[in-house]
């Protein structure tokens, strides 16, 4: 079994949150908003082989395929899954999982986040992977620096080993007063949408809690086709998928939810003030 962590880069977006700079034809991941690299290029760079990561899988739609391939450049080992339609993160992650060995550890990363401290990111990824190899489904708990109302929160439960905790509760985006109370209590972290799990554990939980999604994605992969480094799931089968986030479909339902704290200069750059 390979110890390498497989980055699964979710790459899409409708280009609305940083309009007019970001547009549907070229949304936020493909723009150089922080420094000279685009957010997508920075995501790929911090998940490199030198840090213990395996070849990345990028999940994207047809509309963004040219941008993805241009910004991957000569990275021949990367593979691309071309979603026939946007069906949210549970299905996108399942597509990647079904293209990997069952014991592989996936690190699911959005392609449009900024992370200032790459060493802290790598440390959190290794801690999350260690928990994932024990059967946990792990979220990065981003250290909450302010009473933000635009993020979901994770409530920390009892510790697991040296670096992880059970997730005691997933909390929806709070109002300002509740967010201030979370910050004061000191046991809440932002849910940054970065996850680590073994392929077999994720697929098992998806099948248990969202069997229709698991079945439709499985059929789309079984009937899909490869072309060079691209994989095209079957569009008709994938059309039966009901779009749902991985948070709602799996993470809030599993009894194996864990978190690793991550203080890594993270921002989802969700609007112009954040940038």
C-alpha cells in the first residue's frame, strides 16, 4: 500500500463571487489573485511529491477543462475527471474515489482557497492522513480568528491520538452573536471544506447514507471512457445523481467524523473584502 496522499482537487465555480474579475468562463481558481500564481496553480504546488503527495486528480467540468490543462502545464502524472454536469461535492469526490485503489488516502482540496503557510498545511495533511488510515473521515478545522458568519463551524470533541479530535457537532453558518460566543468558547473551528479519508471508508459511508448517489456515480464510472489523461464519466448515468454537498451527504451523518486543527493562514477569498 502506498503511503502517498492523493490530492483530489475540486475545480469549478460559476464565477459570481468576485465578479466582474471572476466570470463563468474563467472563475476564481484560474486567476492570479494572490501573487503571480493562480489559486489553482498554488493548490497543485502545495500538494507536490516533495511533500509526500501522489499524482493529483482534478475534478472539473467541460467549461474549465482548457484552463485546467493549460495551468497543469507539463505535469504528465496528473489525471483529470471531466464531470458531465455540476452535481456538488459528494458526487465529485465519489468520482475520484472510484478511480483510486480502495486503501488510498484522498485529500480533498477546493482549488480556490489561499493558504499562506504551506508547511502548516502539509503538517495538517499528514495528521489527517494518519487518522484516515485508522478509518476516520477527517475535516480540517481552520482556527477561527474572528466571529465569521459566512462559514460553517466544527465543534471539537474528545481527542484522538496526539493531533486529532472527534467532531462533536457540525454547525451551520451562525448569526453574529452566536459566532462571537463560539469564538469565546474556544472549542469551535471553521469548516474549511478540506477533507481526508480512505477511499473504501468514504464509499462505504456514501453508500450507507446516500445510496442513490453512490449507485448513480458508480454506474457513470463503470460506463465511462478514458481519453489520454482525461476520464469522462457516462453522462446519462451521471444525470441521475442528485446534487448534494459532502458535508450534508456524508460528514454530518457518519459516526467516524474527526478533525485536525489547522492554523495555516487560510482564506476562501469569498468576496472582495476577504481578498
